[in-house]
């Protein structure tokens, strides 16, 4: 079962691990061009600070981020942001991001279901469309977006260099009102 939930204290140590030792999700896949090495101490401090800032949010406060639990195990997160890479966003359309840091939890449908639930949440908050951004070498993310109905919106050719190869920066868009009567 896939559940989106708020952060709990024990998640802090997962983040410390995901940002210091089990970093493949970010170093190889999320945005390898912006990965920065860090230390356990720095990550523990910043994730503890982050946890303190979100732990008492009132239930009605709109969430920017949820933790993903797969069969009771914390495996990653979803988040939304408005500051797009290389694109203006004057209408403040939310962009969704996802990372399943635990490698053995990937390619079991978790990412697609977690994003589906998060997009439903954003729709309930009033979103009429959402973006997602990735790069042309991230086949799993592209397939996930395709399964959810995202369509290509913007492409910057050869903007990203990953493992010595050039890739396009991609923005995809999902219309949430498609097929609905007005
Ligand atoms: C991208 C990510 C969120 C997708 O989540 P996931 O749980 O792996 O995705 P799903 O299992 O729901 O779907 C993945 C699809 O990609 C397919 N896939 C897996 N490896 C693939 C490959 N090398 N090439 C093409 N498709 C591939 C799977 O078969 C599946 O498609 P299917 O259902 O038609 O068989 C997850 O893999 C992840 O976190 N990766 C590392 C970090 C990352 O890239 N984050 C996104 C940053 S933009």
C-alpha cells in the first residue's frame, strides 16, 4: 500500500542517509548537475530544523511536501514548487517533484501511484494543471509522467550534461480539467 503522510521524527535519519551515503537517486537521477557533497552532521542539523518547522502544522495548512510510505516503509517523498528551472511561471502553476530514494522500491508502480495521490491533493486545493521537470535521460521519470497523462510542454536542447553526455531539459504539463464539463 502506498501512503502519503507528514514527516515524522524517525524520517530524519533516512534523510541523513539519503543525502550522505545512499545518494544514487540524486547523484545519478534527480538532478546530477546540481549535486553537492555534504556531511552527516550538516544534514542531521538541517533535517532536524526542517522537521521542527513542519511537525506542528495545522491539518488544514496546505502541504508542500509529503513523505512516501510503501507497505509501511519510508521510501521517498513528493513535493511541489513554483520556481521552475529555465522557465517563467507567472501564473504560479505548481510543479511536482518526486524521489524514491530506496532503490529496491522503484519500478513497482510506487512513483506513479504516489504522484497520482499528490496531484489529486493539489487538485483538491484548486490546481487546474501541474508541471513536472526532468531531463531526457531519465526514462523512468518520463514513463511515470506519461502514465499519468503529462504531455511535453517545453524542451531546452542539450542543456544538461550527465556522465559526459548531453541531454535536453524537459518540462511536461498535465491538465487536470481535461474531459470535465464546465
Ligand atoms: C522516477 C521515479 C520517481 C519513478 O518511480 P517508480 O516507482 O520507479 O515508477 P513506476 O514503477 O511507477 O513506473 C516506472 C516506469 O518506468 C519503466 N522503466 C523502468 N526502468 C526503465 C528504463 N530503464 N527505461 C524505460 N522505462 C523504464 C517501468 O517499467 C515503469 O513503466 P511500466 O509501468 O509501463 O512498466 C523513481 O524511479 C525515482 O525516484 N528514481 C530516482 C530519482 C528520480 O529520478 N527522480 C525524478 C527526478 S525528475
